[in-house]
C-alpha cells in the first residue's frame, strides 16, 4: 500500500511538472517580441499604446531635467523636427534613478521641457530603467538586447519591426554621426 502511494505521488509530480513546464513554455511564447506590443502611460497619466508607432523608427531615451546631458533635449527636438516627418518617433521616458536628477512632478517636467527646449515629441511616464523589481515593461523589453542605461540620456534605436536595432550611451549626442547614420539606415534614407 505504501509503495502504491509513493508511485501515485511520483506520477502526480511528473504530471504537475509537465503542466508547469507547458505553462512556462506558453508564457515564454507570449513574452513581448516587439516594442509595439507594449502599453504604458503618458507623462500626464493617459494610456499610451506603443502600437500606434508600428512601422516607424523609434528612439527611446531615458531623460532627466537636472543632468549634465539635459541640453541633449535640444538635439533630440532637432531630430524630431527634421526626421519626424520621415518616420522617426522620439519617446522620452523621465527617470530619477541616476543621481536623483529627475525629481519633478509630471507637470514640472512637462513645463521644463516645453519652456527650455520646445520639446514636442511624446513624453511618457517616469519609469525605472534598471533591471530588477520595478523595472518598467518598456525597459524590460529594451534591456533584453543586452544593453542597459548607465546614466540619463541613453538611447535605444528601435527599427520598424519593433526590435532593438542599436544602443547609444549617454555620451553620444543626438547629432553624433554614428547615431544619425543608424537612424537614417533604419529609416531607409
């Protein structure tokens, strides 16, 4: 009788293992495959479906208002005005995790960007970019590429297919030839 119970437990464990393994495989299949599958919120708290940018080239930048790289907003806005009509979308995601350099409220961030740099590209909600607990889904997807922001104004270039095409660290300015060339290549210019 004891042996029979032990065999039943082993059989049940095997079945549970198979079911659990199938569930894990199914969850992995449903993992985000494209930036355009992600939903987030705007800086003002409105729902934002990144699927609206499908078929466009997207530059995702973690931004901050009190950083030595903050003047890059000017170059990002210049790219937006020049290449936006050709299919480039710049998405700014404020982040306060590097040096506490984005402490402002959404209203303060929006006003700062508008007043000082004339930012007209989409600004989305303040997020955590670093891997770990609390990392925003958009950065969970982006950092699967192996690149991780080490500071504010790191740039992920996402192709028309929704996949990461290139990564540029904070020191690479928006007008840098390497970034510009990668954007133009992704746009097919």
